[in-house]
C-alpha cells in the first residue's frame, strides 16, 4: 500500500487557447489504492484524468508513472504503459458487438492466443456477456453495458484505472454493482483514481478522498474523514447547515 | 450451405473470364466496354469503401488519386515509351504515397470539414495540372494506341481491370475481417475512445486512406492507356467522385459486397435508360430518383439493409 505508482507534480492544463483549468496540481496514487476526487462543477476533476491519460497535454509540470514522465506521450502510448481510462460517457463502441468490443480492448496485445484466453477468463467473471457476444453494445441495458466496460478494462490487466463518473446515468442498483466491481478490481492490486459527482457513494468505496475547487487541490484526507468533515458536508455532500 | 456462398461468385468470375471468347464469333466490343467500365468502378468503389465505409470519412476527392495514377503512367508512356501496363504498380505506389501525405493533412478534421477538404484537394490539383507544362497543361497528354486488331484491343484493359477489381474486393474483405479493420471501425465510431483503447488513431486513418488511394491509382494507369488521351478536366471533376460515393451508398456502406452491388445496379440502370430514352439528360434525373426511392426502402443501402433484416442471400454475405 505504500509504494507510490503515480505522481503528479505541479500540473497545469487547459483546453486549446482557454484559461488554465488545472493550476499546479500535486497528487499521488499508491498501489492498490482507490482515490476519489470530489468537488463542484468546473473544479477540474475530469480534466485531471484527461491530463494523465494523454487526451489533454499538460501545459506545465510532469506526470510520473513508476518514475517515468508521461507528459508528451500520445494517449495510445500511455495506455500501452498500463493506464486504463474509462471516459464519462461509457467507454464502449456502440456500433461494434460485444465480442468485437472485447477484442478491441485487447488491441495492444499482439499474442492472439493469449488474448483469446483472457477474453474467456473475463467471460467467466461476467457470464451474462457470454450469451450476448453478437449483440451490439449500444443495444444492451445499462447494467450489461457496465459489465462490458469493466470486462474490457481488466482484459489488459492495467496497473492504474482512471474512471470518470462511474455512476452517471445508471439505476441505483447498478451503481452499487459498479462500485462492487471497482472494489474487487482494487483488491487485485490495481490502483484506481475515481471522479464522482455522487460524492457520498464514491467516498464510501474509497481509501482516500481529494477535494478540488477552482483547479486546485483544497485538501486530501482519509475518505472517512472527508465524509465526516463538516465543511465538506455543507459544501458538497448536501447536508443542511445546522443553525 | 457454404456451397451456395462460393458457387455464385465463382460462376460469375468464370463467366466474366470466358466472356471475351464471344469475340471469335461476333464483335461485342460495346458489352466488353461496359463490363470493363463496371470493373473500373468496382475498383474505385471497393477502395473508397475502406476509408469511406469502414473509416467513416466521406471523401469526394478520391478521383485525385485516379488522376495521379493516370498521369504517372501517361507521362512515362510518352516520355520513356514504357507501356502503362508495366506501370500499374508504380502508379499505385505514387498515388498511395500521395494519399498518405494528403491524409496526414486532411484526416485531422472529420465530418463536413473533411468533405470540404476533399473537394478542395481536387480543385487545387485542377489548377496545378492545368498549368503544369511538363504534363501538357490543360491540353493533356496523348498516349500511343496499342497495335492489336480492333476485335482484341480492349482485352488487355479488360483483364487488368478484372484482376484489379478482384484485388480491390479481396482487400475490402480482408480489411473487414482483420484487426486493422476492427480498429478502423472503432476509430470511425469514436476517436478518443479508440485512442484510450491503445489504437494509434492517426496511423490507422492515414494508412486506410493511402490503401484506398493505392488501388485507385493503379486503376488510373490502365484507364489512361484505355482512353489514350488524358486531360485534367477528365479526372478532376466532382462527378466521378460523386458517382463513387453514390454507388457505395446505394449498395451499402461498410459491407464487402455493397460497393459491387451498388456499382452494377448504377451502371446497369443508367445503361437501360440510355437505351430506351437515348442520350437525353433523363438518365441523370431517373438515376437520382432511383437513389431516392432505394434509400427510402433500404436506408443502409441494399446489402446493408437486407443484412439487418437477415434476408441477405448467402452469396452476398461476406461480412
């Protein structure tokens, strides 16, 4: 639990010619840790994930993954190093079927036999998918899509998973299921950096919580402490001010 | 079951290979012309389908590569006296490299911006070729005739086009079923998602673009020899590219047999109308009508829609 796997130093980033969204952010992620980032809209939560995944190139600072700097690498190169990014709006290819989606997940694996084995492996973890191999991903229910997303994510056995809003647009029972998957994946030694609007739910599955506002990390604490912090409860968790 | 899948295409191929034998009995040059014209368009539609169908980049400037191929062969034929048939590969290669470079620039944008950039390509090339004295400027290049008797003079083109059409169809089939094609379809759906799945998005797009340019360029060499006269305004007009796009959409974008079906129906229909109503402009009007009506009932093109309804004949179902 103590070895740092990902370290952000002084990262500043923004979109195109716009203003800086992230302002000198420092962040660390340990092996096997689930870290949840919360904060109001526009705080730069999703932007952090995009900057790590290489979809957005930081303007300043560095992102160290196992002591190697990732800044300047293309998204596909970063992904090949073992960082898996699940974007906000479902990381699936709706126009491909389930089987093609799984093959696509293992795109960087050149050993076909190995990939076939791994696909069979994840199909035993998510048996529902086995019956749906030829169905288009876009026509499946939210819960099934969620399973396919996680099945895809673990095929490459990444070291870090960046997850943007796992609960967005899902029924409450499926949200529970999603967080169960996240906790299980973390138990296998994968580090998870999570952004969640549903802060209470996100924090209760995490080890540590990070509060962001206006592009900066306000503070970072144990997830339980963040949940119980009165200031945070008032500001972000929707508890009424007691007078 | 598998029999009917292979039987019909093989039979058709056999008949097309043997067809020129009718020349021993009567002169059917016009039908041979029609067939090789269909092969020619099948090469272009099948190649276009790689980037336009699987990749989702609707290019209305693919005739630029036809032009490059034709001019490479035409120039070499006149300047160095080499038969264009020896230059099929070279023409394709030059067109492919040209496509690669163009792709690096234009494939950064997508949707309407890409379509406009592809039209801009042919407009720029039109200006360049019209003023490029080395290749004859606006008056073009005249190639030497082949010395075969008129009965047999079309056959070299006929078989070259047949061969290239087979190659284009095979390439189309291969892309549909390969990892490369899967990545290409993923990219057409969402570039960001593809990038985070580990795909080198730019390379995939540009390679697909260059591949489709390669085969069209090869066809250009044969086409130049067939026409014996090449001039910028024969190639660099939107009509050719528009025909390609319409044929593919009619047959079914992103399917292996769609471009073939679309091309055959398009050319056949045009020919029937010309036969019945003569060379008025009615054929253009009615072809437009055909397209509208077909797409009303087959929104994904003929092959695509039949496949969605699971009533596609086995011999057309190649993915």
